[in-house]
């Protein structure tokens, strides 16, 4: 079974089939000290990604897992299609760490502008993206809702091991989860906030005003849209529109779970909530990204 035509990628379905034969304890592994999915990002993919050649006009989307990556994949595909007047085509998930070495070769031949994405820590994003000054849209979300979303994802996605809530809470806090520590990623992005090639946006602000988010994203990448196009994209990318129109098949309910701000209140104990507050105060309070996350509004 293959993925989208011409990509040489295994389909989501075939990865789920592969996952059936893999024991939970073998589903995650470490590459250069960071945890990854053994099925989606084997070492050969991560090695191939290192030497990937970026282009100045690549459209790059970056997010820590569960911060709204797939939402922005849909928004960006629609923006690019609307701006070019071409039809949107079904395509592979743009995560560069999911590309096999063979897929990397196909990606190198694709015409510009290419749409790419990653959950990698900024220090591990292929160096060529910095050299070429590729523009990156970076999505963040408050840590309590990110943790809750990640926990459900672990238990619903067959390529990842099942986890108990308390165990996952402590793994998230110590950074022993896929792609590494939320706080390490956030601190690294905080240092890049003034880089004009980066635009950092939050899940909560997008929930508050998605139309404005679409306008800002299209301006940042230089894809002018009419207000009518903005409104069409808005109506196609609200949570309910995306959940109903999901082309993810069985994976639809995995990618579109609740889509709300504040679901952490239904999951974290008082002690866990306090532990997160302390960690936030210790690591992110007083930083620019910390301010952008509006922690007191969304996490208290
Ligand atoms: P929840 O688990 O809190 O529902 P990612 O794509 O980075 O894995 O992020 C997944 C989170 O984004 C999930 O959060 C999912 O429901 C939410 N999401 C997906 N599409 C969305 C949309 N159109 N609007 C709001 N949230 C969305």
C-alpha cells in the first residue's frame, strides 16, 4: 500500500498495519538523545533529513507535537492553492522526519514553492533552512492542553505505545516524550522570536480569531488573498468543518479530538497543575514566548 501518488511513502493505513507487529516497548527509540517514533522516523530518515537542501521559497511549518500542526497544514495548503489559482491536491504529511531517504530524493525534484513541515527542535532542523533564510511559521500552544492532547494521541495512535495518565504526565515533564521536551523546544524558539524569517503564532490566538490568523499567515509568506478567499478558508478550517470533512479515514478521530482551549481542567490533578505552574515559572516566565502563551489566562 502506498501513500499519495508519486511520493513513494507508505500510507497511514500501511503504517498502522506495520504497527500491529511492533511491541509497545519497541515503538519509541532514541536518536542522538531524543525520543522518536520507530515506525514514522527511523534513524535513516533522520540521517537523510540532516543534509536536506532547503530553498529560500520553501514554505516551512514548525510545531511541537499537538500544538495544532495539522490544522495549519490545512490552512497553508488552502492559502497556497488560493494564491496560485491551482486546485488543492491530496499530498503527504509534510513532516521531513517522516520522509524516507527515497522520498527525500523525490522532494528534491519537486517544483517551488514546496510545502514542508517538522516537529524537530530548532537545533535539529536541517542547517540548510537557516542558510537559505527559509520562512518558517511556528505554532505554539499552552503546555497543559498540549500535554492532554499528546496523552490522548499516544493512546489512540497505533504507531505509538499506550500510556497511563500519571506516567505520561511525568514523562512529559521530564521531556521523555516524542521529539523531546516541550520546555527545551520553547526556550530555543524564544531565542529566535526576533528573526524576521520566523513567525510565531499560538493555538489560542488562532482559536480566538482564525480569520486574522489566515490573513497574517498569507501576508508573512507573501501569498496575497482577497477577503473573500480568507473567509472561504476560514469556513473550511474551523474545527467542525475539518472534523466533518476529514480525509484521514480512521485516523480522523485521532487528529481531530476536541479542538478546545482548557480541556486540561478535565485531566490534571491539583498537584499536577501546580507542578506545571512551577515548571513554567522556572523556565518560561519572563520570556517573550512565555508572554505570547498568555499562561495566566489559559492555564490558571
Ligand atoms: P485536542 O487533542 O486538544 O483536541 P496536531 O495537529 O499538532 O497534532 O494538534 C492536534 C490538536 O489540534 C488536537 O487538539 C486537535 O483536535 C486540534 N485541532 C485539529 N484541527 C483543528 C481545528 N481546525 N481547529 C482547532 N483545533 C484543531
